[in-house]
C-alpha cells in the first residue's frame, strides 16, 4: 500500500546516504524502520501474559469449572 508522509529534508538526505551505503532503496529502509518500530511496540502486549499460569498449583480445567460454577 502506498502512503504519503512528510519527511524533513535533512532526514531524506540521511536516508539517501544510508541507502547508498547499504545498497538498498529509501523505501526499503523506511519499511524496515516501520517494521522495527511496530515490533518494539507490539511485543510488550503479546509477551506480557506468557507463562503466568505456569506457577499455579491448580489444574486449569479444575479452576475453570470452579469459576463457572459461581455464575
């Protein structure tokens, strides 16, 4: 998908220098930067709950049945 973004001239020049050194297009650098940014901000939410149940001594199904019985 194409999008229109205003980028300061000094940043465009810096991107062009990096693109020339790394033999990549400016667009490829911007896509990689966006992917890295999104990766940093998504990981906290996705990994925050990983392993929370592992330290409990109660079986998950037993706990679920007990909670539902209260309804």
